[in-house]
C-alpha cells in the first residue's frame, strides 16, 4: 500500500509541475459514446477517467455506487449502477482521507470517492478548474 501511495504522490507532483507550464488537455482515449449514451453531451470532452470508482465508499448512512468516473470541464460523472454527476462549481474543497478522495460540496454535503490514484485525480480536478480562470 505504501508503494501505491508513493507512486500516486509522485504522479500528482509530476502533473502539478507539468500543469504549471502547460494546461491540462483532454485525454486521448475519449469514452465510447455508445457506452456512456447521453450521459455526456456530444461536445463534452473528458480530461481524466478512472475505470473503477466507488462513490461514498465506506459510509454506512448512504449507499455506495460503483462505476466508471469521468472528469469533464464542468463535472465529475460516475456511470455505473447509477449515474451521478457532481458539478465542479459545487465543490468547495478536495482532500485526501486515507486512500480516498473527499469532496466537500457547497451545500455542506460530503462525498467520498474510492478511486485509483486519488491524489492525481485531485490534481487533475484542480487543473481543470483552473482552465476557467485562465
């Protein structure tokens, strides 16, 4: 587990350094529209994705939902058992708890994401959000 965290930290650090020089760009492997259907708009591009994510993992008071996670210019979208979209404008804070990405939303709700490379995803979210400030 320590090696995985160290590798995630290194990937996040390298990405932060890269995004200081050049902005984040859409991934080369855009999702298959026949798989995601109308969940993503025809012109909505993906900047990062994770093949497996669990939303609200480990929280007994709310169900956890699994699926594929997409980061677009304006949202995080989980497509799987259910479809959940979180507007990036509603995210007021991101943090790491254990090996999960924690999001605090404008309305006070919290979201936990059990996802591969959570530190890198946190960096990618920050980079996408900075595109709107450029």
